[in-house]
C-alpha cells in the first residue's frame, strides 16, 4: 500500500517535523484568508498598542526589526557562511542559496495569500522577517553544533538565536507591521523550510569535523548516517565539554 512508504519516509524526525510545520502553515493561511483569526489578531494588537510606548522603545524596536531587513540579513548571512567554511565548505556555499530561497518563498506566499497588514499596507502574511530569521538562525545553530566550541557556548548560541527571533517578532507587532497570525505563519513556514534545508545538508554527506578535547562523546561528532532520530540532539546532545 502507498501509505507504508509514506510512513517510512515520515519516520525520520526531520521529515515528520517538516511535514507538520507545512501543514500548520497551510492551516494558518486558510484561517487568515477567511479572517477566522480576526478576533485573536485584534486582541493581541489591542494589547500591544496599549502597552508602554515611548520614543526610545520605538527606536529600539525599529533597530531590532532591521535584523530581518536586507541591511541586517546580508551581514548575518555572510557571518554564518564564513563560520561554516571552516567545517564544511559545501555547507558554506549552500547557506546563501538557502537564504535566497527564503526570499522567493516569502514573495510567492505573500502574493498568493495577499493579506493586508494591520497598518493597511499590502502583503502581511506571512511575516518575511520571522521566516528569514527562523531559517538563518536555525542554520547558524546547526553550524555552531558542528564546531569545536564547548557545549556551554553551543547552548548559549542557541539561546541567543531564540532570543533574537523572539525580539524581532515582538518588534514587528510593536511597530504595527504584522498581525500575530502573520508572525506565526512566518514561523511555521520558516521552520518547514529550515528542516528541509537541514535534510539537504545531511543527505549531502553531513558534517565530519574533527572532535576537539572533551567532545569525543558528543553527537555532533558522530556519524550522521546512523540512527536518524538522534539528529534532534544536534545542538546540545552528547557529552560535550563543559
């Protein structure tokens, strides 16, 4: 039966998670198009717009939001790609291509859904800032997990990436550039794309960096061709150096 190959294909957590993220995005898109999320969107916007506002906070939110624009993304892409160069040059070359793909993906999604922003500007769903940073920061964490950095630095890098994403998402709401459903749409679509990108990186031979001191037991330095479910531990798994 056709369902059995599908089950085997989805048994890999990366594939299963990518499929679930894609379904979540499609569900959000359908709800957004028919305005079924209007009450939630308006409620969150009301809370944000009635929160504390001043010139300093507004300027800070504007600066944070720039991380998802081209002037912020391009240097970050170059930095992540340069970091990957030392462990896997193929990955370093693929990262800018993946990020170019996010631009095409969000453009297609925005045109197809064609939903206005809360400030009535066009093309609100999904949030391109959130989509792009989910992919880029996820790739950055992936690169860091294959580096010789101590475990504490890998964990700190992952936490910093998550905090940056949350702050940028909050800035888009604060600046009235997106509904909360736009942000969630960017997150789910970005996550699906990120997981697909990781599958491409892994299927292309994976990473084989030389283990540094105290890292011989870390999963980041094990063969990526065995036990696919273990890939979920690539950021902090194993007995990395403390």
